[in-house]
């Protein structure tokens, strides 16, 4: 696993309901074998980054990343498959 500088791994969030917003909830982030997260990428709570996948610099990951792909953008989307 490679994690570049200025990466944000965000595991805490606030509930949507106004009456509960003073509380926080936490969900783990899973980064699988061989994954690479680029400079200043942000990974949101509860996300899994698949094996050997790449998160491009500056991407904001809001959904799980499959194995062997490159994701980029805000929100991050699959832009290329990587041969295993």
C-alpha cells in the first residue's frame, strides 16, 4: 500500500437529522493490498479501496473502489481498468 502526502482518510461523519447533528458516527476505511492513494486524495468514511487499485491525486472517494482500477475526479469514478 502506498499513501502519498496530504491524503485525508476521513472516518468520522455527522448524522443528517438536525436533532442528532451534535453527535458523530465513525466507519472504518479498508485499504487492500497493493492499493495506491495519490497526493491530496480524500477517502470518505466506510470506503473500501480494492486490491492494486489507484486513487488519483485530488480525487474524492465516496463509493467503494473495485480491485484493479484507477479512479479519479470529484466524486471519484473509474477511468481505467488495470491488468492483473
